[in-house]
């Protein structure tokens, strides 16, 4: 065989260029990981650029002259199935926005709710979802003060989508944000991770596995208030939803330009969640949560905050899981159970099947 023929054959064996997904939206853009970050920074930040938006926190903090600071957040909610063990899309819509406000130290006050309904949706389903929102709003102590409804043609929407916008008030002295982590801070977690993602996956029935795990879906604002009663020095709070704990910690490490060092044996995961993840090939660090928060507080305040968390129903399993150090900045590292060190990177694509 001549050299030219060999060259032609070898060129045919070369792997194609990897897809960059720069021409159309794919599911991975909604994963909460690297592709989501790239989509936001490339398509949304440039045209909307302003200091408030570029903070990159769960809710925007704005100042009213002589009136103090408000927090504002909006979120759209898509989940299949609409009802799952431990919750439903209605409770998810309320709790998700309440928690985003609470994560910047705000006391949630008002919500709006926008509904996109598919033609043919059972009104009994709608009534059940709205009733669940009412109960969740009462538990969180917020009022749904405005809304909107649109109906889409059959098969243009997956039955029901909900958008919620929330407004909250930030008491004086609270300075919480993803860029505020400091070397020496202790990393606190409010309880076991991965419950929500595994509960939703099991409810779908697509992967033919069963579990007793229920979603941890809950409003966390009262837990946050207890934490602030113990200390005003809380630097960072984040609820690790899409992309899980690993992605949230990477966001914070990047915003604060610090390294976060975790202890694998200190991160609580229910046995049933661990078993499901091992069977499905998932890492619990990347599985979504809807009723957990991670916080970073100065070491001298950590024990008081931890005790306050444990005194609440949604923080009974709170624990220390790591520390914040100076370098290498922008990284999350974890000491493994066998004594090695593992880089915990951000979720790069979509963890299938999609759960929210």
C-alpha cells in the first residue's frame, strides 16, 4: 500500500471534532453546570450587563433610597412527573424562589406566579398544584400577590410550567453573597444530599428501580433566620439545586477566588441514595437538592451557627464538611475516604434523565 493510500485511511480514522453546541440549545444548557454557565455568560451577561446582575448570586440585591435593600429573584419550573414523593411542581415553584431569596439573607415577602398550561390539561391537576402552592406559601410565610396564565396548543408544552418571581427585604447588617467566602471559613451543610434528584428519577419509572427516598423539597427561610439569630457573620449561603453540591461549591470558589477543601467522609448521603447512585452510575455530589443549603461562616462562629441549624426541622442533619483556604483559587478539592485528594469539578453536561 502506498503512502498516499495509508494517509487517506488514517485520516478517516481520526475522531471528528467535538460538538461545541454553539448553534442551538441542547438539554445540557439547562443542567446548571458548565454549559449553563457558558450560555449565561455568552448570551445573557453581555446585553444585560450591570453590577447587580454580574454578582452571579441566586437573587439580585437592590437598594432603595432611604428604604434599605430588597432582594429580587425569578425562576421557571419544569419537572416530570408533576407529582413525586415529597412534593410536586407547585411546592417546587414556591420553595425554589423563597430559597433563592433566603440565600442572600433576605426575608421573603411576596411572590408572583405565571402559569403556562397545555391545552387539555386536567383542571383537577391544576387545582391540586395551586393548592400545593398555597400550603407551601403559608409554611414559608409569603403571599402570592400577582400572576398570569397562558394556554399553549396541545404538545407545545409538557402539561404545565410555572414561573415565580419573589421579593424580599434584607435586614441591616447582613452581607451574604457568593463572592464573600474568606480563607478560614468553615463549610456547613444542612443535611444529606441527593434526595430530590433520586426521588424524581424513581417517580418517572423510566429506569426501572424503586426507592423509599422522598424529595427534600422545603422552604429554608426559617432555617436561615435561626442561623442569623446565632451569627450576623455568615459570609455565603447557597442552595445546591441543579448540578448539586459540587456545582454550587465551584461557583462559590470561582466567585470568591478561594479553594474549598472538603472531607468526603463528612458529607452525609442516605444509604438509599448511595445505592441508587451506584446502580445508575451517578455521583451524589452532582444530584439535585431542593431543601438543603451550604453556608460558609468564620471558624469562631461555626459552632453557634451549627447548633442553630440543628435546632430546626430542616437542619437537624447539619454538619461541617470542609474549610475555605486561599489557594489554589477557584478550585474545589476533596480528601477522599482512602486519604487521597480528588478535584471536584463543575458538572460539564447534562445528568440524564433531566429532573427539573
